[in-house]
């Protein structure tokens, strides 16, 4: 038998491996007896169902984060002239820091969790997994292009929403661009194809520098801020009169009292002492404790606890309740009922998240992140099975399907911010800051884990097998992102705002952003597949 040419032999081997039955299974061993085509379809359906779960938990995450941001503290100042005590309430969270540390970090948590899980699974190996970095770079492209495409058409026809603090946005934009330049320097310039402990440590450190720089710009610190004035920024991170997300349908009698209570108070389990007018709670001072009525405080605590339990109970009722709305035709009612059944397991599971009014939303915030991390773990398992069954490169799956799915919370959060806020600051800041968080935290922490282990166990750096494809994707992303930001600047000059404006031009801009995303995905896929 004549020997096959090397190129044909490679194709033959790849084809044989692709047609070989994958011996691994996800849940049941009997999965291995199904055909590869059927298994692939089932695993992709499972992946899509996990992304639906991520979308469902995003609503609770966003509401809990809002309550964290709304938290205030009591400040007593003595007037130097009258010697009279002046009491005022100040926001605990800085506007810019809330966008970076809460909104961007929280919505990027699926990617961060997936990359960290991938790193832990590769402990003991000198090679880094490609699943995490590929997902994060693909997520950056999804954040920048499709999410901008959605946000630009969210405002009503003719409505304009602009960035009020250009200085903070420029700082966030600089760190976002620098993050990917820094990643390219690590992979191709400083120590090609490997990552050292020093490089991973510097990567994580830059997240702290981003926070410091953004805070300095927001506070207009001398010598550390750009000379741009701020205009029209609302005091509230989210306007009170608008509804952020769709409230779950409650029964009329049970909900009215609960809703009134939620609008009036934030239940703080750490210090039950409230001011209904401000909606905030402060810790009792020693003088206040001495003057307070102990019995009344006890009754207040019991009342608060009863309301908390009532709200929590109502969450389970809402999860199991089918929304009766007037829909024309049996087809629409059937589709709505099927969708309700699909969401029912997620709705019931997420009802275990405590009401977001407890402890200023912190408990619900943390629980939401734990649920997100759990779903991300399941996603990694399903992705392994898809790669095994189809023979597709895990990196290709990472920056396409995984990137889009795990970035869904980013899209939902930016869309909500674009709808509810009077400016475009948080909607766009979530995009740019999420891209920074993806590198400094999402890649930095997993690589720090691996490089630390390899340094003490083997005295060796971490090798990046997918460095060539990753660095090419970074170049494509950088070039297309310049085109995206240029259009945002052009819209500011022409229409006076980044989002909204004339409907036709908003949709043209949206289509342009989606085209940039398709260019990125196509070129990156061709490069990884060896066709470019």
C-alpha cells in the first residue's frame, strides 16, 4: 500500500478521530451508545439551557446590586458658626467604583468562574487550558460589539443618552485597551508563549490601579485626573421612579403590603434601626441605645423578621405561578406555557436567593454570584463533551458559543442601565470595564494560580499552547475595536450622544457593530482552524 502524503495523512487522522465514538459521558454511561450527531445536539441544547439560567439569575443579581449601591451612611457635621449639628446622608459607594467593582465584576463573573475552574483543573500541568482565555477574549468582542449594538437602539425614537463624565469613560477606555495590549506583550514580546509568576502578578495588580485611577478621576484629584468637566450626572445610580426589571407577578393582596414595605425600607440584619424617609439604616450609638425604648426595638425586629419571611415565601409563590395574560390564539398561549415550563426549574432554584432588600442587598448579591459560578462549572463540563464528541477545537467553542453565553448577563445589565438611567455612563462603562475585568481578574487570577503552583512545584513558567491563536485574536479585536470606538465618537460629534438618536441611524450603527463582531469571529475561527 502506497504511503499517504503527510498532509493527506493529517486530514485522514483528524477525520478518523472526529468519527471515533467519544467514550466520555456527561450524566449517564448510556450516552455513549447514542450517535455523535444526537449527542452533539443534546449537549448544545444543555448549553443553551444553562445560558437561559444565567439570564434568569441576572435579574436578581442586578436588583441586589442596586440596593448595595443605594446604601448611605449618616454623617454629622458641626457648623463652625452656629455650633449646630447638621445631619446628612452620604452614599457609601462611589459612582465610578460601583460600575467597576460591582456591575462589571458581577456581570463578568461567569467568565471569571469558568476561567478559574479551567485553571484549577489544569493544576499540575505545565500547560494552561485554552478554555478560559479563549472565552474571555471572545467575551470582550461580544461585550464591545453586540452589546453596543443593543444599547444604541434601546432608547426611544429620538431620545438621546450621552456619557456625562467623559473623563471617567476615557480612563476606563484606556485601561480596557491597555489590558489587551498588555496581554499581547505577555504572549508575544516579553516571554513568548509562556507566562511567569511576575507577569501574572502584575496583571492582577493592574485591576487595583484601574480602581484607583477611576476614583481619582471621579473625585478630580489634582495631577491624577484629566481636565474634563462632568455634566448632568444624576445623584442616584438608578432613578427611583423607573422599574429596573420586571417585577415578578404577585397576588394583589399579598403584594401591596410587601411592595410598600420594600419601597420604604432596606432591611439590615446587622443593625435594625431605620429611617423610613431616607430608606436607610444606621448603627445605634451608645447615647441612642440609652434613650431608645427596648420593647419597641424588639417589636420592630420581630416585625422586620416577619416581613423578610413573607417576602421570601412570596418568591417561591412567584416562581411557581403561571402569568395569566390576555393572548390572542391558542398558539401564543401554548408557547408561553412551554416557556414557563422551561424556566420553572431555574425560577424555583433562584427563589432560594434571599430577598435583595436584606442587608442592603449583599446576601442576595453573594448568593447570585454563587449560583452563577455553579452554572459556569456545568458549562465547562458540557463544553468538554462537545469538544470530545465533535472534535472541534475547544478554543473555537470558547470564543464563540461560550463567550456569547457567558456574556449574556453583561448584555442584560447594560440594556437595563441604558433603559433606566438618564445617561449612558453605566451602560457603556459596563462594557469597557467588563473587558478590563476579563483580563486583570478573569485571566490574571487563573494564571496567578497556575504560575504560583508551577513556580513552587516545578520552578517552571506556565506554557500557553494556544498563544498563537490567542495573540492573533487580540490583534483582530484591537483593530475592530478602534472602528467601534470611532463610531461612538462620531455619534457624539454629530448627534450629541452615544446612544439613541434618529431611529434609522441607530439601527445602521447597530448593524455596523454586529458586522465588526462577525469579522472578529470569522477571522479568529479561520486562524485557529489553520485556514488562515
